[in-house]
């Protein structure tokens, strides 16, 4: 058998070994009352185990290795953290473990105690070459409750990872949630291609400056386009000429330095996604909802939250333009439903979750999850493949959880740390 330490952890945690006639390698009788709590940081693998060895019941830590010799190979003999180990659990005992004080650590050998069927299931998951995920052949045997509970867990893990960037940004902005949300929103407005210049523009134009001009839409548009570097040219059309005139005054007033225009990318993009259109939409949203994050915290209905973005009206000039001074066929330029949903997914849901977690307010965490359940699921190769194997993906809650499951668990074959993998091992 090819035994891994992960498998030993799994077998010990769930006590899936033959427990009849357990004895240490020195012949003392063993009874396991509690396997302890798995410990992933430095130190012994399981803490607070409760085990009877001989006539004495011990409470302490348990260390696991494939072979006893790993104790010394890993340097535990000189590490004081392992002085409280009450039992050494190994697959194969090939070397006694002696502590510096001369005490021999009691050892339990699991050789020939792990069921062959369990090992075969594990070997199939970890070492077979499946095209998509390790458990694809047996995934349909997993019940809906197990799948749903686990997807909820991994979705929260995904949001917690994303919240790290929000907290870092919050620290940079000295605890200002409005400014933090404004900058994160701007970066996501640029999507992947123009995320960096959008973020740079927002950093160069603090939200507090825009708030001072909340009653003057033209000035807000001038500030945004000007700071983006698009008002340096000489224009023919009246609208950009007015923007430039306003911006030249405001630039001096607020001592602003614009972003370099060349940073923005137009190449191989649909005109509807040109940075000029995205900037116009961003300006419309700022005009429509000053102190946007405060409004998001107040709006309880998810449909109203979506309307907050969808109802932001872009300046009429852009109905017939994709660039300044270049007229085009008339077409609406307000944000489409898919663009709104992407912003709600990547910015609003993540920030709401982080806000609730940071302030320990479950209400906002629940609102973030409810928003993801409301939004339609993303379509990509990963979600499509999961659907093929019987896992639904109808909402953003589903698709985001499936992405995390695939990228953080399946790709690394962490089947023993996955509730779905655990279920497959028991059902197969």
C-alpha cells in the first residue's frame, strides 16, 4: 500500500481503523475515547485527545507519521512542542521514539488495521487520472444536503479570501469605507483589461472631492474624464470642450495630476466596453448616488440594489459616440444587466461580506449571501463541467462556490479535506 500522512489523518480523525484489541507496540492496551481536534499550525497533529493506555487515562496531543522514523527526520526530538505527545500513531513502526528525558513515546501501529476497501477508494481518488475532478465518476452519488452544505462552506472561504484585499485597502484608506468601496468599484469598472488605470484614476481623485461637486453633474464628469487623461486634446464637439474648460479650473483648484491616457486600452475591445464608455457609466453612477456605499448598506431589497446601478443614466452625448469627436450610430450606453451583475458580484457582495465580518454583524454577511443567491450564475468551462456531472449552477452563489471547490480543492486533490470527497469515500 502507498500510504500518505493525509490518509492517516483522515483514518485517525474518523477512527476508521480496526479498533479491536488495540495495543501499543510495547503491548499495552489502548482505548481511544477522543481522537482530539485536528491542528494545522505548528506542533502535534491532534490536540486534546483522551486516550487510555494501560491503566492510565491520558489527555494530551497525538502525532501521526507514516513511519516512526519520521519523528526524528522531522526534528521533533528537539522540539519542546512535542513533549506533551501522549501517543504516536504510525502506519509502520520502524524505530522507537525516545524523548530527551529518556521517556519512550507510546506508539500505535495501524499496519493491517486500515480496511482495504477504504484504501482502494482513496487510491482511486488521489492517483487515478480523471479528466475534470477526482470524484467525477461518483459525484452523482453525493446527496443534495451534503453538496449544498459544503458549497456554502467553500463559498464563505472564497469570500473570506477576497475580503483580505478589502481589509488591506481599508487600512490604506484609514478606515474610510466610502473611499475603499469607491476605489474597489472603480477597479472593477475597468474589468480585467482596464482595471489598473481605473484604479489609478480613483486613487488620484478621492471620493471626497467628487462629493463636493455632487450637485454639478458636468463637474463630476469633467473630474473623472480629466483625471483619466482624456481631456488633454483640443476638441470640436461642444460637450468635451465644456468638460475640458471645467476640468482645467478644477484641476488647479484641487491640485490634481491626471493619469496618463496611453494606459487605457481600446484594442480588440467591443466599442460598448471602450474605457470612455465605462468612464461615462462610472460618472453616471457617482452622480446618481453620492456616498454610494452608505446607500448600499441601507437598501435591503436586492432588486432595488440592482436598480441603483441600472438606473444611472449616461450623458446623452454618448448615445451617438464611443469616443470624443467621433460620431457613431445611436445606441444606448447605460450599463447592461450583465455588467451590473458583475459589479454586484465582484464589488458589492464582497464588500458587504467584509463589512459584516469586520464589524461582526451577521446581518450584512447574510445580505451578501442573499445577493449571490439572487444573481444569475456565471457560465464558464468549470461550471459547465459540474453541470455535466449533475451539480446545478443556477445562481452566482452556486457558480462562485463551484469555482472555489475546483480551484482550491479538486485541483490539489484535497479529497480528504472535502466533505464531498469524504462522502464519496463512504458511499463508493
